[in-house]
C-alpha cells in the first residue's frame, strides 16, 4: 500500500523535482518506508512506499522495466501476481524482485491496456512509456484505491489524495456547488465529482490515457447482473464458501505482520474463521467498542475470537472522540460525514500497533444485500405494488406534508414512507436512504445558493446508476447502484483514509473480482430470502460460525451520534457551527442551523445526522478554505 502522484510537462512545465517532493510529503502517511521520484522533459512521477512484499530496496519505486522503456508508480496489491509471474516466466521473462509491481510492468509491456483484464487486486498505477511518450493510469474495479486528477488545457496532474494536488500551480480551490448538495444528501461526494471544480475522481474500473496533451478516460469492466445462475442454492453456497476461502488465502500473503478487523458481524467473523483455518499461528484480531451497550459489539467479537483462539485486542472509545476529532477529520480532503469514520480510525490505530496488514469483511452488505435498508426497501416495494396509484400519487404526499417537521420518530418514518411510496422504486430508494430530505434542505439553504443550483437534485446520482444496471429485478439494480455509489464513495473512502492515517494496509476478500462476478450471478432470492438479509453468505459461513453470530440483529459499525452531540462533542460542534466566519454561512441560514441545534439539545428532535454533516463540512472548510472560498 502506497501513495502515488505525478504531472505532465508537455505543454506547460507544471513543476520540477521540488514539486514532486512536496506532493510526496503531502501523502507521507501512505508510504513512510521509502520515497522516490522520476522526472524528464515530459512527465514527473512520485511514489511513497509502505513495504509489504519484498522489503528490500529492490522493491522501491518508481520502478523501471528491464529495457528501461517503462516507468511505473503503483499503489495497491495484485493478489494473483504469483500466477501471472509464473506464466510470464514460462515465456522467458526474468524477474529481479519478488514484487507485484514488476509483474504489472512486465504484463503491460506485453499486453498494453489489455493487461487490466488479467490483474486481480486493488490498485491505482501510472506507467510512463518513454518511447511512445504516453502515460497510462488505471484504477481497480471496485475503487478500493483512490485516484484524483486535474486536467486543464492539456495540463495533467494526478495523485492518491487531493492534498497532493494542491501544491500544483494550476490547481485552484474553487468549490463545486452541486457537490455541496450531493454531500448533504449522501454524506460523501460521489465520483467523478470532488468538492473542487477542477479536481475529479477517476471512477472505479476506468483507465486514463494521456498523449500529446490529450486525455481520454475509458471504462474497462462492469458488474454484470444479466447472467443469472440456474444452479441450486446448495451448489451456489458451496461454491461461494470455496471461493471466499481462496480469496482470503490470497490476501494472507505478506512479508510483514498480518491480522484482521473483527467486529462480531457476519462478514468479518466469517473472514476471520477462514483465516484461522488456513493459518499456522493464531490470527491477530482487533475490535472497537463503545460504553453504550447498543453500539458495542465487542461481546460478539469475543465469541469468534475464543472459538478460533485468536490473539485478540480490544479498544473502548470513551471520552477520546473530542480530543481526536479534528485530527481524524484532517485526513479527508473533501467533506465526508459517515460517522463510523471515528471507530474505523481507532480500530486502524489499534491494529497498526500489532500488524501492517489487516483483512476486513468490507463488501458483504453491498454485494449480498446485508443492510437494513434493503429490508425497508422490500417492504416499501410490496406496499407500492398493493396501494392504488391514485392514492400513492394524490393522497400520500398530503399525509407526508401533514407530519413533516415532527420530532416524533414514528411520524418521521411515516413521512419517509409516504414520500417513498409516492415515487417510482428508484426514486423511492433514494428518498429512503438520503441523509437530508427536501423539506429540511429547503429550510436550511439560502435562496441565492438555491438559485445557483437551479433544477439540480442529488437523486440524479442514484437514478443514473439504477438505470445503468442490467439486473433482472429491483434488488439487483439497487445492489448495483450501491456498488457504484455508496461502496466506492463512502465505505471504501472511509477505510482507505482511516487505515492510511496509520500506514495500515486493509484487504477485503469479499470485494475480490471473482467474488463480485460470482455474486452477480446468484439469484436475488438467495441473497434476500423471506426477509433474511445476506442469506446465501450466512449459509456459506454456517459451518464456521455459531447462530448467535449469523442470525443476531445487525448493528453495523454505528456510533452514538445523537448523544455525542449533546455531550462528548457538544463544545467542538458549537465552536465550528457557530463560528462568526463559518463557511456554512455561504450556503445556509444561521437561524435554521441554530433551530436544528436547539431542538436537538432539548431532546424534542433527533437531528444528529444533519448536524454531524454540517459539522464535518465546516471542519473541512476551516482547514481548506478561507472566507472568500479561495485558497487558504
């Protein structure tokens, strides 16, 4: 796991060796073990290394091909590199290192862009062809590894994190208006947008090709839900168990200490069980808990730890959130508000004390329908099919308006249900899962900012992904939607930033290309069966885990957010939300923010989600922007 950066020098000399060094220093946390640069009259490349395979200096980057034609900087891991290496050796290729980096560059020299079809892993890399004067940049299929870029009038710069782009002379910090609205709807900014107008995310499963000042971006892979398997549930369950075990085993290859995140949920518990079965020594496991029992899963993690005799470590988040929050949030270069970033930071910190690589259960919920929102969506769709259209379109919106603004939990759910049922299934899915409803947004937003947004609405992100899906049913289409939006934009960003904050590599077997492609063929009825979420994955893990783990109520990686805002982080929230020169005041009415705050503090309403989003936005703004919206 590492960090990469670079820029073009064709038509505009974007920078020199000192700029490359500055870009590398900005992402030092991603690769503290070694750093290197390459520069010629056409490009500059920078690399920061976290040594995982072949710890010798031979594995340092930038790395050159045998004939010196190609130069690569690479962030990630290729899990099938041993098989690819063996195949190349049979063709006469001789390797100088034991790294997967050298395999990538050899494969690209042989196949060009087509090498992406062979690579199975998490990655972003850039390969400079000194002979053809072309720069090839690629990102992995699911978006495990980040890739940001800016391109203006033939000038290109790219990096693993936005902070490494900010020293580049032609990168400006001008906020993108629709991205602000997106953030409050989703708690992250979906790709290819970023918070800055001139900075973009390269989407997952895409590559970019740069030559003579021209940049093209192309998708090379997608999740295909159209080929539904006709195999029995038992056959598919056994195949899934074997496949997941194989992908877990591949991720246990490392030349540094390795362990696992263990939450006590189905996914991480199943992965730990498979690790334990394939490890000669006790697996190191790490868990995070809270004082508040309904958010504390450590007792379930202990069940699995004891069953598999792991070397188990726990950390309870007490009163250390406020003291660490500003530091934690500083690792996000654009607004990000998934509250589980806090426990993810602490579990990564705990794990890094013991290991350099941690294996996690990420992806199980999005790939196999594990979230509670899928249950809610199923109920809503059932009602949508039963309630006459005229009632849904004419009556339910009026009911929603009647109960709008209520602080009573039941009535808030009634409003969400009525709003959702009055729409088609795709828009209903957006409404149910949006983090701010239209009424609340309209109360908060200033008229001049609303006018700048025009007719734009964040639901477009969800609806566009839903329409692109080729699945045979609604569940497959919303799973595709989450794999294209929430997974890469929310979950994987959180894990990457919080683990890299501690120079920790995290690997996710369930997000393996082969697991994803297999899961897409599994009938929806085996994923969500008779109201049971993640059914087939539970069946696959059944021989490995007790029922207390498999069938308990899902808690998720949640935090006591509402209570935090009333005590633990109340002071820091007031400091930012009500600052005289708050960036929020560019977009929102101060009186509306104050009203939300007072209602929440009184306990009459639970506004934790939107207040947290406001806080995360302002903490980002104060770090990256000044009061005029220009560079800080």
